[in-house]
């Protein structure tokens, strides 16, 4: 167990190092200049831009820039953006805002899709299963940004029930109830999009397990249906479920970034779009590093859960190593 954990941890660190290094290289090779975006630049503007590049070390050899960045990173610093503001001072606020939005939608999705999917797998082709299939098809067909604009148009601009965008009213910044009201539309947009996928997947993962002989034997021994479902059936069908929940994190982040820009939610997705438009590459590198860390961590956690749920995963790994 411990050797498997250490091996997977080392692999995750190597992957994270490769991803961040490639992102740094890509950012440094991208065209454009933070200080030379306006049309009709004068000679003084060009001189100023070259001075700023020198102050940030962008005229240094590439490998020297990389080692300076890596040295800062090992100290826990994400660097300084092109506006001379330490990135650590504000980026974690954007990350926390994204986690609030994404975490709420993710938990709500699992709370709906998990029991509903299990119920539909126990009664395939029933009324509930057909309703879930229709909702899944609708969710698949509608892009998340289109769904967000539709909900915004109906509930904000026509019915006037909910605020159309942002996280707070200007006069109610910091109030929890105001935050909840502003969360309704973006969370609903994310939840509907995620529910279309998770509901169908949970149903398909469990539908072939309930007719299994070992569950029939458990029922014959007098085991309650609840115990049969959540102790025996769920344990045998949990590997693909864990895979989807943990390894679907990049999709969740991309969907969250789209929704954040639709509803002007001050999350890391909104910050990413602004950084790209301004060519503020240090911020963009920091965002990619944080997202990559979350994705690698989700993969690592999935590997650990595999071993806990099904020890045969560890055994098969040892056999393959031989």
C-alpha cells in the first residue's frame, strides 16, 4: 500500500513539473506584448516597452528566465504581474470564488444524480428512467453558455426574479444571503449541464450489477435491499463512478470558466480571460499552474480510492510490474 502510494505521488509530481514547464515555455513563446497593444505607438512607447521588458527580465536568455521563475515558485511565490502587483495578493480570492461556485454545483449534482441514477438502474425503462433519459439528452444538446444566457434572459430580464450577474449587489457586498441569491442562476446552469452526464453514467454503471448472482444470493439470505444496494452493488460499481467524479475535473473547470464569464462571476475563469486579453502572461502561468495542481491531485486521489475500494487494483499493478 505505502509503496503504491509513494510511486503514484512521485508520478504525479513529475507530471505536474512537466505540465508547468511546458506552460511556461508556451507563454514565453506567445506573440504580443503587454505594453504594446494600442495602435499608433510612438517611439517613446516602444522605448518604454523595452525598458519594462528589461525590468521583468524578459530580455534575458530563456533558461535563465525559467530558473528564476522556478526559484520563486519553490519559495511559494507565483511572481509579480505586469502591473507590479504580487500575484499571491489577489489570485487566491479568485480561486476561492471559483471553488464556491464549482463546489456547490458539484455537490448539488451528486446529491441529485447519485440516488436518481441508482433508482433508475434498479427500474430500467420505467417512468423515472425515461424522464432522466430525456433530461440527459436535453442537457447534452444545449451548450452551457447558451443555457446560461437562456436562464438569465427568463429569470432576470423577463420575470425579474433573480439578479442577472456578479456575486453581490454593490450595497450588500459580503452578505451571505445576497451571495446565495446571486448563486442561483450560475449554480443552476452548471448543475443542469453536469446532471445530464452524471445521471446517465451512474445509471449505466449500476444497471448491469443488480441482476448479478451474488446480489440475488444476498437477498435470499435476508439482507435488506438498502444494504444490498449501498454495501454490495455500489462497491462493485464504484470504480467507473470514481473515475468519472475524479478525472472529470478539467471538464468541470472549463464549464465553470464559461459560466463565470456569462454571469460575471469573479472567479479564476474570469481572471484567465482578462489575463489573455491583456497578455498578462505571469498571471496566466499562475492560473494554469493552480488548475494543473488540482487536476493532478484529483488523479492522485482517484488512484488512492481505487486501492481502498478494490484491493485488486494494487494486486494487478504488482503483477504488471513483474
